[in-house]
């Protein structure tokens, strides 16, 4: 998910196979669940962190956490 372009929409397909389940659970609790539509709103000047629109909220994620999420581009 960290490779999306600003303004690009995608649907969450799941998490990486080798990822720590505690981190995946935290991402799920933040709203990054399978089937949810997300949109990259903006990147910080050094490309980290990233701001995503998830549901009705804007969520900030570090790029390494965003890269754990597998998406399918809308």
C-alpha cells in the first residue's frame, strides 16, 4: 500500500504473509481491514509518513507499516 500514488484508491486484500500478527491486529483495529477502500491523500516531504483516507477518517501510517498491507488498485 505504501507504493500508491497520491489520490489513488485501492481495496485492502490482506496483509503480508511474514508479518507480525500483533502489528496486523493493530492495523485492523485502526480500520485497515480486508475489503475496505483506502485512498492515499498525501506524503510527508521525505515520503514518510503517509496519510490515508479510510472510511470517514484520515489515518497516518509509517511507510514500513503501509508496506505490510496488500492492496488491489480500484
